[in-house]
């Protein structure tokens, strides 16, 4: 450890907080969050954590208050922040998928395309991105900042909204219809350019990025270990799917080999019976925390 050196890390407070803490746990870091403190404790003495709203994260990283942070690409673009996108980390509040900011109107609205909103009022938290979206299409409309509960504003308080969605369920529940996608977004691991140019901090940042990326890559995958006679190996390998190729290792009995591979967890229930039919034995399924390519 470099004496006295700390990497200042921003953890997104709010909807991404729990998913981020869990991601760090799979990456090998324990983060302890207190409801009475904005400074979580992490089991790495070279890192200091701070809880910051995702909407503000990019600005604080840009200004050097934080060295690195996790926030949405949407908020980096909204703030037009001068930060370095170290790694795309595709996870969200409910899933490991991208999210969309969509232009939506009431189900019975006559609006069928963005151009139909000329002269209308659009409510959103993503004001800057929405204004640029409209300007690129030559559409003049009023974009108002929404302080929350954006889905309930049409048609009384706004003609349309631009809102983030993972599944679309909240929009449907509020009887809203999607007209267009304004922006597709995902979480990014961002860094202050000066911190990135510092040798010690850069090494620390790259290590964090590698481990976080590995934790995401492992999501939805499991490992399989099994034993098979050499004469049956070809049939077993025909059943397996791997990231590259399964690992095949000799056993103490020269007639047998061990096979180790990684597959999608959803396929296990289909593949194990086929492995048994191919005469594999001692099949063991095990969970994965990280898969580093």
C-alpha cells in the first residue's frame, strides 16, 4: 500500500445503491452502508467511499471532489461532464440490462411522433438531453424540469414526458404509450482525468474496473465440473457450451479426464440430462462470482 493514499469512490445513492453494493460484493469488496452516514465503510484501506446521487456524480468526478464514481451514461450526458468513461457496466436497479429514456404520452393522445409535440409541454428530469433531442429534429417544444412523479403529469400538467424505464411496467400502469426512445443508457465507471493520469490511482482504478466487469460477466452463469472416460469425451464436448473451450485435465486413472466449463445458468437443466446420456459422471454445478476474460 502507498502510505496515506486513498482513492475517493462515489457510490450512487438511491435506486442504484443496493445493486451497486451487491456488485462490489461479488467483485470481492464488502461495503457497509449506515442509514445515518453518507460515508460507507469498505474493507479496502486504500479506498474512501461517499454516497452521491447519480444525477450529481459526474459533476463531482469532473471537479475532482471524487476520483471515480458509478453513474448512468444518461447523467454524464445531461451534465455534459468532462470525465473519462473507464468501463461500461451494464446493470440497473432491477436487472443487468440497459435502461431507456422514452418519450411517452397518454394512451388516448393524438400524438404519434415526436414532431407532433411542436408547441407542446414535455416534463422530464433529463432536461438537457431532451432539449438536444428536440433540437436535432427541429422540434420547438417547452421542456420543463420534473421534480418527481413524472408519470402522473400528462395530460393535465404536461402533454408528454421523457422518463426512464427498464420494463415499461410503470408507464403502462399510468396508461402511457411510448412514442420514441430518446436515449439508451447504462451504468458507467467514470474517472476524473487527473486521477487517471496519476500512476497509483490509475492502477487502482483499472483493478476495480477489471473486478467489477468480471462480476457482471459472471451474472447468470455457473461452472460445471464432471468426469468422463476418454472414449466418451467427444460426445460430452458436443453437449457443452463454453466461453471459449472447456478445460480438459487428466485424472489419476489414465482412462478418465476431468472437464470444467462455464455455461448459462438457464441452460443447466437442459444440459445435465444430456451429459448423463453422454455418460458423464460426478457432475457438479457451482456458482461464480467473477469471470475475467
